[in-house]
C-alpha cells in the first residue's frame, strides 16, 4: 500500500530554458508585436506576412512533437477544439470569401493547438511566470519604440500622442499589457515567485496600460489584479476575512449590475464614455440586421470584414467610418458563424469558467489565482473586442490554456506527489519499538517485563 500527499511544485519540473524561450517567441508573435506595423502598416494581409508565420508554425509543430505525451492527455480540450475548427473550416462552403476562411482557419488551428500545449506543459506557477517574462520583454520593447522610434511607438494622427508601442494602435497594446500585468500579479502572490523581475514586469506593464488611456484596458487591469489581490488577502486573513470578502464581493457585484442595468448612461459617463460607446452601438445595431439575414450560417469565418466585402461596405457607409471589426466578440462571432457557432463557443467559455472557479481552493492557490483572474479579464474583453475563436490572438490562446489546465487528465494534471510506504499488513501498522525507558519511574525496565 502507498500513501500520496501533495507537495509544492518543484523548480526542477520547469521546462528547460530553450523551451521557455521558444514559447516566449510564439507568444510575442501571436500578439502581432512589431511585425504588423513594419510589414503591413495598412493592416492588410500580405504575402510577406504569410512567409513570416511559417517559422512560427514550425516552432509550434516542434513543441507539439517534443511534448506529445503531455498534449495527448489534454484530449477533452482537443476534442472541443477539433469541433470548433471543423465548424469554422466548413463555413468556407457558404463563406463570402472562401480563400480567407480557409487560410485563417488553419492559422487559428495552429495558435489554438499551441494554447493546449501551453496549458498541458506549463503547470502551476509556470504559466503566469512565462507570461510575465513575455510581458516584460514586450514592455521594454514598447518603451524603446516610444522614445527611440516615436513614429512607430506613438500615435501620429488618430489618438495623437498616445502610446501604442509595438502594435498598430493603443488598444492592442493595452490588451497585451493587461495579460502581462495579471500574470505578474499572480507571480507576486506566490512567495517563491516574488522576484525583482516580477516586480519589474508588473510596474512596466501597468505603466503602459495607463499610457494607452484605454478605459477598457484600465477596467480589465483593475478586475484582473483586483481578483488576485483579493484572493491573496483572503488566504492571509483566514476564514473570517474570507467570509467578509465573499459577502462584500457579492454585494458589490449586485450593486454594480443593478446600476448598469437601470442607469447604463451614468456608468458609461463615469468611465469617460459616451452612451453610444464612441459609435459602437450604431455598429452593433447595423450588424444585428446582417445577422438576421444569415442567422444559422453567418458569412463565413473571418470573411465579413474584408476590404472587398459588400456587406461590410454597407456597414461602413451606414456608420460613416471605416469599421475594422464589430468591437464586440459575440456579435463578431454571430456575423461569422451564426448562432450555432456562438452557442458552441459560449459553451466552451462556460466550461472554462466552471473549471477555473472550482479550482480556486486547490490549483488556483498554487498558480497565484491566474486562471480565474484572467478569465474575468477575457470575459470583459469579449464585450468590447473581437477575441473569440480568433487566429493570432493572445486572449483566445490564454483562455484555451486555462481550459486545458482545468480539463487535464492523468498525473500531469495534478501537483507532483511523493509516495510514502506504509506497513505491509494491518497488524504491522501497530508494531513499534519500545517506548519504555531503561529506568522507569516505578521500577526498572526488566521488572516491568517480568510482570
């Protein structure tokens, strides 16, 4: 018989440095850092960009082959992802641009399978740590661009003067830096990961979020870091503080929800937004009319917003500005894959939430509560950005990694365990060496034995 007990993750279990470097390279590429503004300044899909992605796909394939034994244990997530990929690829048969649908489905498949690898291999605090390092690297690169190459790092026309770092526009930098800040906060919540590098990563990423002046990114930062900080404080404070924290959180959430439902304009003005969300409500109204035209199929995966798209041209003419996306992940999904696609992705997001929620007392504690904190960030982003079932997109990658960690099966899904041998039989369990001293208080050991 053996007895197993959990013990903290060993540093020796971390992937080797070269594997972490390869993962950081892929993460940086998935954000579109630098390569977009340099090789496609007009945000168009160009042949050179397709060539640049070939080495990325090669690295992903090599990582999958290297860790195939662990990735295969994430079979529940692989099945879910396979169904989503098949649906997206099948949409080419009714897509208004079949070529774009086919290419971007393949790109989405590569980035999504990489997400499963990330969740299966980087266990415990290893995932937030590698994300913190990625955020620190991109943050330093963004600061270099802002001060050394301001024509790239700073907005010149729209949003003039605001920082955009390595990306096309400030909102993209805000989304990436929020992920890095939440990961850094998760590292700081763990004493063994609380290093000078983690503090530097947290400081730089928070600074860049503030520099974007993006209300959505700032709100996501407060939510993600706030959840990590609250759960850390509840753990340190004990049961009494936990009860108080849960009660306060439920009351606060209910109050905010009530105010937002009854007086949304007040909340939006408090956040510095006009009630139309900078014209986004007009876009959503127009898009829902297009959804009604194809409610069950949509217009094809990633096909609606092409420059040659006639339905997109109608939306741009109606709103009087060059709309690049729906600015809402769920409406964008409806316009691409219809209600079946939106329901399938919604079910995937729900499973990710439930697994993250149930793991707060166990695995959540060992990863600095990164999973539940970033899930809340992702949910907020999905209401204002197109981050659902996307290719080359960090938020969707992280959601799938969190889902993978929640559904993992086998020994790799749990903290490494040490085995302690027990007695070979029941009687032997009670046989111990003599505890009687040689000179007992009421007589010698020999006299006691003779009795």
